[in-house]
C-alpha cells in the first residue's frame, strides 16, 4: 500500500473562527513556523480575499521564498467563485495552493441562496473558479463540499467529477455540522473516492464528539480505495462551536490505534516530538488552557493516582501507558522564575530590553539595531496584547522586515455616499450616548 495519510492544519483559517477568540498575525506566523518545524504537510494559513490578512499572507510567503518555511505548504481558502479567485491572486500574487468552497447540501443551497441558485449552478460556479485558479498558475487546487455529510451522495460524486475535469486536484469532504459518524463517514468517502479517483480531504467538526474518529475512518476509506488521504486538523481542537478534529489526537489515532498502527503510512516529514511545544504555544496565543484530560498534551495524560495504576506504571510503563511522553517532546523540567523578572513590552526601555535578549544569547551589533528591534518588540506587544514568547522575540530579531509586515494592518477606509457627505461637511451631530 503506497498511499499515505497527510495532514492539513486549519488552525490559522478555521481555528481562528472560534467565537470570541482569535490570533494576532504574529501569532499565526509563529504557528506556521512551528507547523513547518514539525513537518506538517500543509497549513491553511488564511483568507486571501480579506484585506487585513494581505500583509500577513504575503509576509509568510516571503518566508517560503527564503526557505524559512520549507516543509509545510501554505494554502489559501476562498469561496468557489471566480471573482474571489481573481481577487485572491491580486492580493496575494505568490499564492500556489488554494481551497475553493461551495455549499452542496439541499439545506444550504436553499437556505443560503434562497432559491437564486440550483445544484447545477453550484457545480458551474465551482468549475469556473477552478479554471480561474488554473489560469493563475495554482499548483494544487482543492474543492470543498460544504455540508457534504448532509448532501446527496450521487450529487457529491458529480460535483467531484466535474471539478476534476476542470483541473481540481483534491476533494474536501466537509462535515460542517459534525453530523457524521465513523461508519457513515467511511462508507460515503469510500464511494466518492472510488467514483472520482481523486485524493480526499477529511474535514470534520466535533459537535457530536466524533471528529477524530470520523477523520481517521474517512482517511482509511480513501487509502482503501487507493488514493491519498488528507486529514484536516486544528491544534488543540480549536474551531467554531465544538471545534475541529484535534491535530495530536488524529496523529496518534493513525500511529497508535489497533486498526491503524503499522498498517497506514503518514507523511514521513512529521516529527511527533514537536507537538508539545506547538500545543502549548497555541493554548497561550488563544488564551485557552489545554484541558487537563486532553489526549497526549493534557496535564493528566501521563498522571497516575490509583494505587493499582501507579504500581503498574512504575513496574512497566506499558501497563498503563499506550505511548511514551518522550515521543511528544514532553519530559523536560519547566522552570518558573520566582525572583526578579525583567520583561519587555509596549513601554519597555532599552536596558531591560537588552537584558531580555541577552538571556536569549542574542547580541545586538550596534545601538541602531537594538533600538530598531526594541521598537518592533513594542509594536508586537501592542499587537498580541500578551507578553512576548521566546519564539516571537527570536522571530522579530532574525526577520524584522517580515515581522513588521505581518504586524501591519491597513484599515479599509474609503468613505462614499452618506458617510462621505457627513465627513466632508464635518457634520458633528450628537449621537445617542456612546459611553
């Protein structure tokens, strides 16, 4: 069996849509760097049609050009509409990997388009978008069937076949509402993969707590047919509502579970030992602690209290541990400073700032370099509204031009109509109470 299971992390696209939460562009960049360090196949790094993403997206593609990000492909997400594809490539000209999304269920076609589109219109729009992406030189084009789990199976097959003819390379099966179960996920994806003969992406949400199980069973279906599988994940299971399939859970399910272990191959670049650092940084950036019972990275994942369990684990860890914590990059002591601590932030001065970088064993070449990096660090603190991490500080030092770019957001502000009249005439009308 030569086909492999690959991983497409969607934290920076779907994870950031977690209600009431989000990431600064610097934090999204650090996550891309960490995903690359871990060897994850692809990061869906954002929305090329969205104005505030443009500098961040172009900055990260510059990191690809400089070979700083070398293993992880950066892909943009957009609606499966030709005009969105055109806009994406105008905004982000060096984009090479795209995912084009259209709703495919009767519920969503009717509920979102309100009778203005029919199922054939959806296929036509998708194919036009695919052809547009081909014309812009996209290397890999994925077509996303939103709400696939509530879509007619024969229609999904036709959707995939027509998109493939237009030039699409992958079919993404989106269980947008977390409706699927592992058995139906396997059966439906098997039928689509068999009929369409295109690599399959599994995108499952966790509304019923089955996102990981459905993801790995969907991947099994694709491999069993004879095509590559791509599991969509989010770090720590972040995402809308109950979240997306968790990255580490899906990896471990493929690598360690009874039905998968040693039977299915994953992307050979993936280094599981980097997951602990990635999970911790993402939790910090989102300000969402890792649940104590989270598989592999939760505080209790390797904790034993019951007498029988503790005795058994001390005699032989395999008695009560399925895998080793060292495999995940865990086990190093964590040192917490309880005495004097010098940090740097938006109001930091040069002496304290130099001390912070000396602790990172970084020396400035001259005063100009020190003060330039200090100014960027101040902006970064304003940008993230959190103390800067070691990774963030190092990134700012080694790639100051890209750090400046990803932290720069130019607000869309082009007054027209009534708004322009009000501003031009300097009308100051007392509004309702603001405070």
